[in-house]
């Protein structure tokens, strides 16, 4: 069999495998979420992270199939990570907001839909969590005001969960 035909067959196998693994993983995560009564937003977030990981693994596998040299790929990835690190270091507050959003989403007692009170001496605030984004958490107050709070600030403040 010619090398080009072999590469096409290997590519097709990787893509079919990606689809099968993705469907199996989604089904499994949804069943686990339903069995343990996990919040739908958390299972959706988990599915997105796993799907991105699967696509990245498939992309790297396809690069190797089509002849990209491992040394060149490692050089490219290390250069990309270095540039990304410098950019994130320059925007330290953005990095802390992203990190705080992950921690808020995964381990904070307040979830999307909960009513909370931020116990701040200078500016106390009460509202319902509408969204926890990558950089900001959106609250809706009783007066129907929409307020965005940086995740790092929300992570540092004392929070009282009023209703879950």
C-alpha cells in the first residue's frame, strides 16, 4: 500500500476514533451528572474541557501521521507557551480572574442560580448569580440591576449564600 493511502486511512481512523470517544465520553459524563445530581452548568463545563482535550490530542496525532517532526512540534509548542506566559504575566489580573473563575466554578459553595450576599464593609451587595464567566461573575440584584464583579475580587470576599 502506498504511503499516501496509508496516511489517509490512519487519518480516517483517528477522526472516527475521535467521534466515538467523544460520544462515549459525553454519554458517560451526562450519566454521572444525572446520577449524582450535579448542576447542569458544571457537567457542560466539564464536557467542554474534555472535548477540547480530545481535539488537541487528535490534532497532535494527525500532525505526527502527516510527518511533522517531533522536535519541530516541541519547539513550536514551547515557543507558544513562552509567549503565552509572557502575555499572561503582563496581564496578571486577567490570569488571576481566570484562575478564580475555575476555582469558583469547581469548589465554591455558591453556584449559578444561588442568591448571595457579599459581606463587604464599604460596598455590601446582594443578588442572584446569573453567570460565572472566565473573567467576571454576573449578579442580578432585587432591583433588577445587572452587576459584574471580577472573579478574583469575588473569590477574595466573604460570601453568604442566602438561598440555593
